[in-house]
C-alpha cells in the first residue's frame, strides 16, 4: 500500500535513510521532515506491507524557468535492502507519476550519485523510462558538509 507519511513512520525511515547512504537520528530526521512537509509543494509517500514501512519517496512539485509548466523532482527514493527487486520502487514512482499527471506536470526529474553503489539504481531508472539529460554540480558552502 502506498500512503502519505505519518509521524509514526519516523523509526523505520531512520534505517531507510541509512540504506540510502544518509545516516541520521530520529530527532534530526523528524525536525527536517516536519519543516519540509510544511511546504505546500513537498510530499513524502511510504510503501507499506503488513503494517511495515519498506520504502519511501520524497518529491517536490517545481516550475520550469526555461519554459512554461511544472514538473516533479524526486528528492529521495529508497526501498529497504531486504525488499528490493519486488516492484516496490516502481509502485512508489508510479504514485509520483500519478500525482504529477493530476497536477498537470510535464515531467519527472531526479539526481542520482555517480558512485558504484548507485549503478543498480541507475539501471532501474533507465528501465522505468528515465533518460540522462543533464549533469549535476555541487558547490559546498560549509567545509566537511556531506549534504547536498
């Protein structure tokens, strides 16, 4: 079942964030996500089976600068390492696609790291129908900051 994130989901999401490569603690994650989800265009869905959260997708509705219209940017997508290759990430992306279409969005977009650990994710995105269109760059404003 795909549904909106609830505060009670924070505990399983801590491990999912670690699986994604961003270890965190409950207080930090809860504070961060409460702030994000207060913004009208930010959304967080979870996939749940047998009352267990197995993955999530965070996304934002955004607007093009270079043309008319809107798109959805996927900001985070993860499925528990024990439950991958069962179609759960596809269900999460399908839910984002449905949302985007209902909102009149023209596209989905995402960034994914260029590490060997992400090669399986890259293959999944290509199989889903994503194509590599741009290069992403990061400029660190805070020395030693691993976020962003």
